[in-house]
C-alpha cells in the first residue's frame, strides 16, 4: 500500500504516509480543504514522515484555528471530513477526491486527483548536480468535460484558460502579445466552473511551476513543480463569488484604498523634474480635466539610486508635495528593488554590512544590471530585510507622500556579472536567498517587498491609507499592494486584452488591478486614447502611462474631438465615484473585484462565461466599450434580466430583455452602458479632484425591477480609519405602488446631503408622496428628496 499509516494530530490534521510519500490533510477555514502532498518525502529530506512547518507567502498570517477533522477507515479507503468537505483517499493508489456542498450548493464532487508523484534528487540539493529538474513534483487533477478554468493570475488570452499551458515564473516581459506566457504575476489559483457551479483549486507553491490546463490531455489539469512538494487547497463554491470570498479569507483581503487613488492619474516615463510635473498638473487644471494623482518615474532619483532624490530636478520634494496637494494632486513615486553597487552609497553599504543581499550559489553577493548598473538585490524573503526596507520609507513619509509604485520586482535584471542558468531577465535559478534557491523564492519576491512598503507607511504615517501598486506578485499580493498589468502597448489589441487581464486578476484575488491607459509602448492615437479612457471608466484605478520616446499622451495631446471625449469619460468616472468607492469597500470585505467578468454573476450562462469584451461594474452595470478602430457601434451581450440603456447612449431608457445580443450605436463620444432592472447606483457630480467620500450631492439612478430595486452606498472620510457608513436604498414594488426607504449602518454622522432619485422603467406616474418635487418624462421619474427623508411612495397607472 502506498500510504499505509495515518495519525490524527490535535484533532485538526491528519497525516498519512507510506514507504516514501506523505500526505497531510487539514481545514484552515470552513469550505476549504488543504492537502499537502510530499511525494518522495523520505528521499527529499522533507522531515519524513512528519513534514516540516511551511512558511507561506500567500496565506493570511493570522488565520483562525483550523476546523476539526474526523476520520473513518474503511479498508484501503480513508475518509477525512471537516469544515463541510470530505476527502476520500485511496491508500493503495494515492488517488483522492474532495466532495461537499456549502452555502446551499448541492453535495457534489469538487476535485478528483488522479495521480501525484515526484522525483528524488539524484544528488543532495547541490543544484548544479541536479540541473534543475523543473518537473520534480507532479499532480494530475481530473478536468471534467466542458469545465471552464478562470483566473490563474495575470494571463493573456481568453478568460477561460482551458487548452493553455501556463508557466508560473514572474517575468519582465516587453513587449507582450496575445500569446505571451508567463507575465509578471503568478497566482496558481483557478475557479473551475461547470454547469453553473464553481469550486476553486489553489496550489500554494512559489517554486517555478507549470499548469497544463486540459491541453495535452483534455481530461486533466496537470501541475508540475520544481519543488519537492505540492500544497493543494480545494475551495468550495457553489458560486464563483463564494470561491473568491474563501480565497480572500484564506490569503487576506485587499485593504480599502483611499478615495484619491480611484480618481484620474497621470504618469509618464519621461517626466524628469518637478517643473515637468507642474506643467502636467497645470495642463489638467487649465482644461478643467479631473486629476487626483501624478506618478513619478525613475528620473526623480539620483543616478537611479533607490531612496535618493535628485536635487537638480526636485530641489525640495516636501515643498513640491505640498504644492501639488494645493491643486488636489497626490504624488506617487516609483521604487525599484535593485540597489546601485557604489562604495559610499548608504543603502548599498548598509545592505552589504548586514548581509541583506541575494548571493550567488558560490556565496558571493550577486551582481547584475537594472537601471542602476551594477546593481545588487535585497533579499526580501528574510524578515530583517523587510524591516530595514520599511524603515527607508521615511524619505517619502517625511515628504508627505502617500502612494508608491513598486516596479521591476520580478525581480528584473537585464544582465548578470556572473552568468548562470536562468529564465527571462532575472536572477539565476541557483542564486541564494539565505539557504533557499531563487528557483523557490523568485515568484515570492514581490510580496515581501510590498509588505515592507505597507509596513513603512503603517509605521511613519499610520493615519493614512497608503496606496501601493506593484508590477510583480504572487498569490496574496493583494494584502500588500494592488497591481497593474505591466508594459502594454498602444494598440487596439492591447486595449481589448486589458479586460480579460484585469478580469482574470480580479478572479485571482486581486480586486484593484488595472492596465496603463493609452498604452505604455508605441505611439498612441487620439481615437485609441479616447476609446481607452471610455473602456477604463470602470478600471479599478485609472492611470494614463507611457514610455519615454513615445508621443505625449496626456488627454489633450490630440486636440478635438478627442479631448472632449476624454473629458466626458473622466467626468463620467467622477460621477460614478460613489458607486466605485462602494465597490472598493465591498472588494475589501468580500474579495469581489470592482471590474467583474460576466462569468462572476452569470456562471450558468455559457455565453456570459466566455464574454470578455465587456464587463460588469459591480453587479448590475454593464460596460460595453468600443475597442476597435473606426467602429461606431458594437454587439453587446446582455444576460438574463432586463437592461436599460443609460448615461450617454442615444437610446437612454430603452429597455432590452436578456439573454440577447443587442446592437449599440456608439459614435466616438458614446460608451454603451446598461443598468439591470432591480439595481440602483449612487452617483455624484463631477469635480476637479476628490475630497471626501461623503458626497454632498447624491443622485441615485434606479432601474425598476419586478420587485423594486436595491442600491448600496458606502461613505467615509475617503482616507484614514474605516469609520464609515453604509446605506441601502430600498424600493419595494407591489401592485402599482413603489415605496422607497433607506437603511443605514455605521457610526459616522453625515453632513447634510442633497439626494435626487431617477427611476427608469416606470409607467406614467399618478401620485408621489414624500418627495420635495418630481417630474416624469419619457419613462423616467426624477425625484428631489427632502432633507432627512424617510419614505417616498409612488403610485402609477398599471
Ligand atoms: C518599467 C515599468 C514602467 C516604467 C519603466 C521605467 O518598464 O513597467 O511602467 O515606466 O520601467 O521606470
């Protein structure tokens, strides 16, 4: 028998082992079963038969006590149950399956592992002798016919990754194309959707890994890792949203962003001095274009030395931060991990003296090239290095900076002083992080780097919510930073690609991802930039960024009609901020992304499952941008439900019954948007920049459904502690009558708010009670609500 013996440890862990292999089962949170597989554990020196404690970069550090397990033995079968799930293990073959039903879902098989195996190293871990067996441990999970595989981190291609071969190896990759793999971020987590039901599979390995998603064998999802173990989590559904919630509970929730980070941002690799940035801010203000932040690229440093400021370009950073703040603009400087190797440079000297740097397999400090050349690399995988780097943030916090852009943290390395085997432009496989190889630590590198950033702000600026964006990441990065999709290009294909990429990241636990608006590489055009801004109206954050040497792409650079179209898109973004901020809050509570692929809420609809040229902003607002040159309309898929054309569609208020494909007329100034019946959105008025997330004026846009509508609004100071207030707007419809009220939760007192309510989908109105005034025109009822209103009723002729 492959796994003859077993023992239950502390009631929360079952360990099973045989001659060579070990399997350990536990239930970290309800609805999630963890199976640690260690094939060849005896030969691999993994503490056989008891595995050594593992440090995970993905898991939330303070998970609650694990659930209790019960075990039944029936001949060769072991049945281990806990947290609502059951694992059945065939001890002869090692095959296992997980069944269960959670949150009202049917009892069913979630995952069936056909096989897992591994190789013992031919020599002791001397990596040179082993020559990097990249398929050292293997796992084969049954891939049911028709199942879709969503997520898997940052990927090109369609939302459903079935049929793809994926590599988990964070890569600085420029340019990327519609087939490029891998990219900058590795999240080995997928939501499997079959017949409308979902479950998740997460393999928590930072080692280089591949996944063959029913490509070579159409019936198997095969993982192969360069590491000696496979740490597998099976997450119950039944809906994709349940899987995401459990993944967020397991790996940590993304912190609530400050409001300003959701406003418009401008960036360019090419702004060199404070004067350049001044001119950009003035450019926005002169044209009355909304702007909340400007990102500062590498030129602000002194000779690309991190944690320095070049005084010629930025004579007084603190004063400049203040000056920008007067215009309502925050500054977000870049930080790269590579440290310039230069005698006397304090960051380098400290790192060297304290042994904080990554070393070669021979034990010398590893030297490479990034922007600084030569450069050395801090080993963030060690807590003392994280603490040291966190301390460096004082340079920024003293200047009043509240946001940071962590780049090149795959880590990128253009060349090596001591060339060794590697993959992509990074450190060699056998470089050393303490005693661990880069092959194991590479994918993890960006997480502790951003953890250090967050710790730095927490220490020196505890009163604010820092906004940290990172280019690379591993599962769990959302606890520390959000991400952008790296160096895209100013092409229509990249615009279209941004939606499945951001959507896929959202389905991988990263709810605030975005792509560079306008495209980073290559010259953008007026039409592309305008359509990109429209597409980005619902990006979780909205940053225009471009590479040096490309044409300028600030919103006004292409003249009319483009500037006006972009102006309108930005104003729409600012009108939507109460909704976006509410979604951001929801994301931080539930793991649900801001920009949602249709698959998330329409998993049983095969067309919705595979539609990735449009997205839902929240539950009920469909955004269907035009993403092709010269097109003045498009086909839009509307899933089941009634959908009203809203905002700037010429057919405003027209209602379509889904599921259906409809044609949207979309001349350049039009972004097709549809609101689902039963939904109400909180909106406000456009502004030059954000201030507080306590909106002095709120307009609810509601689409009346069969039972009425519901809207949600979260408000607070927009920064600092989460002392907010959630309001639910509830419209109850019954036999020709609609009564509207609100329910509020939370301590914060709100200033007087002026509320209006626009309702689409009403028959001619007979009477309105409780409103300050109203008008009814073309099927839209517009109500002005009195201060401190309690109930409004509307009756109509049915
Ligand atoms: C990398 C980043 C890009 C940045 C550039 C210069 O390519 O991805 O956003 O502008 O480096 O720092």
